């Protein structure tokens, strides 16, 4: 079976070289097609850092095994790691945390067997950003029901394979009620199909504290992308750092196995690179391919190697020493195991993943985001009454209501959200006409429709706003 190899930047070639030597010593039945990815590709003109050769190879083999990669600073370059996950639909990032023999950990001799799965494609990692005014930058956050279903179902399946008892969803739905709320809602919908597993949830800031105090109390945790990025690194700190944290990126057709630590340019060529994380990611890949016996043999050799290396008198880690000890541990080891191939599904165009349409969807208004240095009361005076059927119900600034009620102590920037609502369904063309009228008075930054889906309000309230749809004519402005 052939897989695609990308050595990476910095210490990437050093740790990948050790990993492939170990695979050969363990008689892993794989062929390797090496491709160019990373900093050199980006600097050569392909801003994504992924060459056409690499793209064709990965889409043929369905497996990418990669070292750490660097994104050049400035110049519009995109993270090659994020791009690869999104490009090939690797929607779930799985990391496994355990304390390895001989590796110093803040947990001491406590036992840890923790799996964290992070949604890998959506959230703020869409990197859809705009300068709305010269003072205000916006980043759009996308959470989708199909994307949530993908990662949650994978999480429960992974938990069942692990023999886990508990699956925990981390979120911030108490604040981000639409986005994290959808992530949490979908979690419990999927959980109904796995009654043998305990399903619960935790607010993400509380999780950060509990991971430090009692990480053993968790079994499998699933998180949204941005929060997951932060907390999976926190968990790596519990077991000795990113050098001991393997990573798999799972998609329906393409899977990526990688070391998520940095390229460590300060130690390149000094025989100091630690291949452990890449090797652990490699054994995750072997298990994924059905080569369980090979993975277990390498894991056993790795544990013995790490334990013996910590007994060195000078405690100096040498890549060459690590390699020699690993190969010695694998000498004469008999390994059996069959390959179970995950076939890549040929595609001519991207696959649509959608859920059933709701029974009813109604337009009830519009949020118009405008640029203005005026006080809220002055903004309201200029747009109130533009359309008798659409009431000016609220004006907010940075998410806080500043009209019709507010506080003189709420500081405002030059970016307002003006909300027009109706208690009856309204046609889109009426909202566009209203926006044109607003555009005659203020520069429009953007706009969002206000929808009611299956009788439920599908937009958030401002801080301090009442949900009632009514025209209010007595504003209280902030300075």
C-alpha cells in the first residue's frame, strides 16, 4: 500500500527520517511517495504551501504522513496545516494523551488515558475577516449542523472503539447561544444513538481548570475548533509537551497524521530533535490502516527507548541515540498483521452535506451594520420610520444595546448594528429597499437577515435587549 510523505520544515526531515527507519525495522508493509509541501513551496509562489504534485498524490493515496511545517510570515501566506485539513475535508482532529515511561510530567505518577477530538474545519478558522471601519475588524464564525454531526458521530464511534464510558462536549453556549448552542444541541442529538455511553457537557473555561486539577476524570472530550486548538495544547502540557502528543486528522476520504509541534529551527542539524510525537502519530496511522500489531510493537519499543534514555547520566537527548535504541528494540521482533485499506472516494466536485429543510423559514427583519461617529440617539433619529412595516427596535455597539435604552458609561466605536424587525413575515425585496434607504444616510459595512425557523427566533439579542418586537421612541444614548 502506498501513502504520501511530506518531510516538513526545520527538524521535519530529521524526525521523519527516524520514523521511516523505525517503520522499515518493524517491516511495516507500506510504500512511500514523497512530495513537496511547506515553506519552500510557499516561497516558490504557491501561497498555500501545497504543491500540485502533493495534492494529486494525497487525493490518490488518501493518507498523508507529514512532519512539522512552517508558514512564512506576512505576504498573504496561508497556514499549510490548516489549509491541508480544510482542503481534504479532515473534519476531526484526534489527540491521545498518556504519560510515557521516563517522560517527566506535571502529573507525576498519576494515570492518564485522555482522548480529545477537535472539530477541524469550521469556526473562526474559516479566516473570513474584514475591516468594517478603520477602527473595527470582524471575523465571521461558522458552525454548521452537518459539520457538527460529522465530528460528534466520529467522536462517539471513537469512544466506543476505545471502550470509553464517558463523552464530554466542551462549549461556550452560555454566551454564543447560536454557534456553540448548535454544537451542543447536535452533540446531544447524536448521543441518543449511543445509549451505552454517558454524555455530558462542560463550559470550556471550567474545562480548562478541571484539566489542570483532575484530568483523569475525563475520558473522551469533543470541542469546537478554536477552543479545541487551545485546550489540546494545554493537555499536551500535562504529559510533557507537544513532543509527546500525537495527532490524527480524520476525513471521509483523506486522513492526515502529523506532528503538531513546531519546526524548531534553533536546533536543526544539532542531533537534538525528538521524533516521539511523529512516531506516535505514525502508530495512530498504522492502527487506522489495520496494522495494529506493527503499531503495538513500535509503541512497546518506544516506551522502552524513552525509559532507557532517561537513565543517561547527562540526561541529554540525542536523535541518533534515540534512533539506535529504537532499532535495537525492534531487532528480531516477529510482527503479523493485515492491511485494511481505506479507499479514497473519487470525486469530480465537492460533496454537499446538508440536513433536511425546516418546515418553515420566515424573514422578519434585518440587522444593518453601519459606520458612524454619531451618538446612538443621532443614529436612531436618522433611520427611525423609514418603513412603517419594519420597526427600529434596537441599536447596538460591540454587541451591547445603546438604543432605545443603554448607559452613558457604555463606550462606543464607529460601528453600529441597527435592527429593523416586523411581527409578520416580510419579503426580501422590502428589506433590500430599506437597506438602500439606510445607505443614503450611512456607509453600510454589512447586513444579516433576521429569520424565524420553525417558529424559533434564529438570531441573537444584543446585551440588554428585550425580545419583544415593538417600536420604541424614547431613546437613552451613551456619550
